[in-house]
C-alpha cells in the first residue's frame, strides 16, 4: 500500500507540474502574440508554444525555482542551528547546474552546454 500511495503521489505531482508548465507556456505565448502579432505571423498560442519549446522552458524554470527554494531552506536551517548540513547528493548532482559551473560538494562539472544548439 505504501508503494502504491507513493506512486500515486508522484503521479499527481507530475500531473500538477505538467499542468503548471502548460499554463505558464500558454500564458507566455499569449503575451508574445499580443506584443508582437506581426512577428509571429498569425500563429495560435498553442502553435507558438510548440514552435518555441515554451512548455519545456517553463518546466525548467519551475524546477530551478524549486531547487532554489530547497537550497534556501537548507541555508536557513544551517544558519538557525537546525542541525542540517547538506542533503544527500542526487544520482545526477550536476544535471541542473547552470552552464559552466560545478557542484561545490562533489566537484562534478555541469553537463549543460554553454550555448543552446
């Protein structure tokens, strides 16, 4: 039962993240269309979001936001004497690091390219 509950919770979290990413991408596409209608040639918000990869970009921004909040929480706990030091490194500690940086704890370099292709 515990595994089923954990799987259901993970699926619900993923669905929530997907919905938030979609909504963020749609909102951004609508704003782009409103600001520069000629540039986007009459595309719909959905078409523009797909063309520009806005859902993926929104998902990455939201993941970054969560990572920043988690780090700030850890910093607050350490500063307040909460006893927590660092969380266990993930199996891919350098996955979400900005390009050209490295993980301070493990020294693993970022695997993100410096320039988008």
